[in-house]
C-alpha cells in the first residue's frame, strides 16, 4: 500500500495536468474496509435484524454502506437497507470508511452473527 501511496505523491509533484481531486479520491479508496458476507436468514434482510444493525451502526462516525446487486444502501438508514430487497443466501458487500471504520466493521459483523443473519 505504501508503494501505491508514494506513487501517487510522486505523480502529483511531476505531472502538472493531473486532477488532484481525482488523485485524492483514489488514495481514499485504498483505505476503505470492504467485507463480503452471505445472508443466511430464511427471509433475508427484514425489519427486525435491520433495526438492530442500524442501531449499532449509528454509534460510529464512519460512513457505512451495503452493496447488493449493484445498488448501495446506507447502513445507518432502515429504509435504505430494506429497500435493497436482499434475499436469503445472497452475498452482500459491507463498506466502511472513516476514523473508526475498523472497530465499526468488527462490531457490525459481530452483531450480524449474533442475530444469526450471517
């Protein structure tokens, strides 16, 4: 990861036509935490387990999203997650970004295991 980071910085110093905002967004992507999990609940993602996940996610400052079938929902919004229509035996990607992303990812996944969602 250091090699990529220093490669971007080197490019900023030596390439005048590069869009700096694009470079910064590419560096930010390197630090996102992404986890893929399989939903094993018979019904899929429904109101009760989603409410528990949202309650846990709301404790953290990080941005958290759930990707399913090319659609993205905010893990801090019950309606966003339920509207994705995640079915049983589906794989979803959890994305965490922020200062406490690592702790948040561990706790959200632990919560999902505790309620037998994954």
